[in-house]
């Protein structure tokens, strides 16, 4: 394939974002038969571009930037779904850069960032969505003209015509390594994940490449929005009625939203329910359900921000006259926890002992003060890649080792905080063995005052939890984030 002639892109840097948005609003309502806005680009593609560009140039988080962009452009229903799929696909498929680099005659980083992002969005429409080629190319050219100028739009036209010459399978046949020679590299290319992540999943799945392929594929599926009804404040029935949601699969507090903005559900808007993956709900539930002899009154969440598990735990604690202390080191995240747990400052909330901005590795309480402790440590988040499409390309293998000392210190601190006979739940939103089993093993090594508790009986009805005693949830098995949970009891 001959390389495309490159150009000197004229960037429209000086035009403030607001002007572009105003233009977007003026464009609304003037649509031709190809789904394009006359004289402009449709708002769904503009919203997707805004987010992809903010992620690539300003390190924005798509899960925060996208809802704002949808609101800004007034998108809902099918248009919002289209913008979401386009954004997530373009960000997930870092692999499109391999395709694009075969259609451009210079290194991609040398392209103007506006042009590269338009190409990524175009590539996803051509290779990952059912947008007809002519519409994908034409709308991308319009978008390039708008965000980068006329010259770059011609360049985009030429490159995307080359991309459109094959489908995704055709490109992968050229790009992906031979599976018999390099099975991990093959999976990494086909499912658009970095190699080190594929290796981590494979190791956590006992070496099964078949299951590794399944979890990688699940990571590329659009995630469902799951809500949690916080006990004592709302019920799943409320969510199902108000939010046209259906019951979750495993947690009695989960409801799965059919579509739309979760914040339009009254219970969520009023702070009586939250958005929370079912895997996170199961972790909190397993801790609350683990059998305990003796008092069951004082609970601790050592890493509480932004507060999803703390809210569920506090609701469960309130049902049995126990109370939760929620600790978080970062003040702004501790603020989120406080807003969720103590919505009325003038009134104590049932099930809440308090919230505290503190370093959980330095106890602000006497040893053995708590009956149940959750330590949901900071981790790579490899278990939630479905929700954070750009995260897989931002994280690096070296992050794992960097987080390890803190994870070990926090778990040791949790074991210090729990009374003899009490339970600690060590949780991560990552299946990476170095963040899960290895941390537990390292902290327990040389200690004879802690025993592992089989967590599986605390989640009756949830299949495929493994051989225990720890639990590893998986998107492809359970439809949840890949949460890990170890339950540990202080014995002396
Ligand atoms: C995985 S998140 C917890 C998520 C939370 N359990 C939830 O369900 O919403 C880990 C949290 O630990 C906090 N953290 C990090 N180091 C900490 C420390 N030394 N002490 C307390 N919190 C810490 C981070 O700021 C982050 O909010």
C-alpha cells in the first residue's frame, strides 16, 4: 500500500472551545439524509471528538468527560448511545494506530493531535461499527475540516479511504502475530489490550488462553449501568419502577438500568442509591455476611473514597445496629464519602459512626477496635477496563510494583485494626496476581495470628468463584468487574 502524501495541517488552535460548541448548537436540527448536519458535523460525533481529544491531549478521564459532553451537546437516546460507542471504541482500540500507521508515511506522533483523533474516530466507524464506509469517511472529513482545517481534511479523506479498503479481520490478518508462534501477542492485537495485561489475565486464569480471550472480549463490550439501592434509603423495587431498571443477577441490592442517565433516576439524584458495579456490591456483602462470634458493632472502611462500598456497608450495618467509620486519605474524596454517608449534617445517619480524612496506614484508633474491616486498596484497576476505555493504554506494568508497598501496609493496618475473631476483607478491582494473592501471601507470611476464611459461602448462588478460599470475579463469568476478595480472620 503506497503511503499517503502528508500535509502541513493548519490547526485551528485559537478558536475557543466555546465557539465550537455554539457552532454545534447552531448546527443542530439541520440534518441531511446521510445523518450529517448540513454545514457542520452532527453533535454525536462532535461530542465523541471532544472526549477523545480531551483524553489524548489533556489526560482527561472518559467516564467523567463523556457525560459532560453529552449534556453539553444536548444528546440523549440513540444519539447519546452512538456517541458513547464511538468514544469508547476509539479509545479502547489503541490497535487502530497500527492500522493507521500502515496508511500514513510518517510516525503517527508527528501528526497533529486533532488529525490523529479524527482518524481514530473514523477508523472505529469503519472497522468497529456498522457505519457505511462513505458516511464514515465523509463525516470524518467534515470533522477534520472543522477542527483542523481544509488541508488536513483532504489528508483524512485519503487515509480513511485506505483504511476502508479492508475490514477489521483483513487488517488483523496483517497486523496480529501468528497465534501458533505468539499466542499472547495475537490476543493482544485482536482484542486491543497491551501485552502485559493479557499476560496478567492469563496468569490469573491459571494459564487458560481460551478464558483469557473471553475476558479480553468482555472488556470490549459496552458495560451495563448498575445501580445499588442503599439499604434503609431505597429499594431495588424503587429503582426498577423509577428507573425502568431490572434486578441484578447476584446482589439483592442491584438493579441494571435499561438505558439513560442514571442521575435521572430519582433515588440516585436524591442520594438514596448509587451507581455501583455488582462486583463491588458482592465484596461489601461478603464482608457483612461472613460469620462472626461475639460483638458485631464497629465496622471500618479503611480506603473509602469515593464511597460506593461504604454506602452499602453503612446501610447493612444500620440494619443490625452496627456502625461504619469511613476513612479516606484524599480530602476531596473523603468529602464525597461524607456527602454520601452523612447527607444531613444536622442529623446522624443510621449505620454511620463517622467519616475521617486520614492515612489508613497510621492507625488513629486503638488496635483491635473493629469487628469488621474493609480494605479496598488502590490498585491498577485492571478489573474495570470495560468502564475506563483509555485506562489499558495509560497504565504500565511498572505501576503494579509501585502500588505493592502501599497495598501491603494497608492490609497490615487493617489486620491491626480488627479485634481477635473479627474479619478483614482485602479487595482489589484488579485480578493481577501481584496485587491479589501475592499481597495476601506476603502479609501473612510469618504471621500465625490470621487465618484465611473461605469467602464463597458468603456469596451463595454466585457460580464459578474458583477453588477458594479467595474469590475472583470476572466480567466474562459473572458480568461484573474483575474484583478480588480475600476474607481473613484474626485468631490471636
Ligand atoms: C479502590 S479506591 C476505594 C474505592 C471505595 N472503596 C469505593 O467503593 O468507593 C482506593 C481509595 O484508597 C484511597 N487511599 C490511598 N491511600 C490511602 C491511605 N494510605 N489511607 C487511606 N486511603 C487511601 C484512595 O484515595 C482511594 O480513594
